[in-house]
C-alpha cells in the first residue's frame, strides 16, 4: 500500500467536453512516467457519496494536480465552478494537518490563464501556478516538468517525446475503436476508466503505431 501511495497522482479538473483534450493528455503523461492517475470519474457508482470518494482519493495519493480553469463563468448568468478550488482546499488541509506521510504530499496547481485565479482565490496568491492557455501540449510540458522535479521519476524523456507518443496513441486508439464499431462521437464520449485501460494496453503492447 505504501508503494501505491507513492506512485498515485490525484487529478482534480473540469470534466466538461471542452477540457477533455487536456485531461486525456494529462492522464497519458502520468502513465508515461509509470505513475497511477486517480480521479473521481475512474468509477461510476450512484450509491457512492462523491465527497467521500474525493476524500479517499486525496488520502490515497502523494501527488495531486488541481486545474482551476473553470474559476470564471463563461457567460452572463452562468456560475463558476467551486468544486475544483474546494478539492484543492481539502488536499491542502490533508498536507498540513493529517501528519505522517501526508505531510510530504506534493501539489501542482494549473490554470488556463495566468493570474486569473487570484480574483476568485486570492488566498493562494504568491503560490507557483502553471498556466497552459487551454493547450494540451503546454499542459503536458507543465506536468512533465513537475513530475520530473517533484516525483523524481526515473525517465527523463523530454516533453516533446511524451507529446509525440500521445499522438501515436490517439491514432492507434481511434483506429482500434473504429474497427470495434465505435463512432467518432463514441470515442469522444468514452468513459475515463475505459480510456485509461486503452492507454495501459498501448504501453503494455510496446507502444504500437
């Protein structure tokens, strides 16, 4: 269990379709460095209380990535999302108050635009926030550099190599799913757990092209 904790990365981010390209690339990047991504959508059980699931995931992971890209409403009358900063707060509290191995937790905070988060969450002003501009390739670079620095992963492959591998995976996966009778819409709407299984299969098969 100790080893599982040391290799697990909690991912707290938007789950809307517009963010999906970034989320999927981040999950791939984490797997690339032989770590284990954990997120709320890895399983779907209507009988499971979401907040308890989040608490359990945070406690099970030494590393966490929190993306605050939805801290601003996109249209008049729309409310910004509070789930992501709330879960960041739980994680921060776990690191500072739980003691033991949790005091060694490492946290990366991402945002789409630099400094925008300060208007909604000024308490973390002065912290190192990584902006990705809504570009999955930039997001991969930010996460890759953080993992190499904070998780001390043995692999030192550059970000571009990770991105190229991800593009190879996407092509392989789309062709595989199409042959299995999936439409393009089916592939876009694929459950996270199924996508993670496909990524692990691709790595296990020697990264076929």
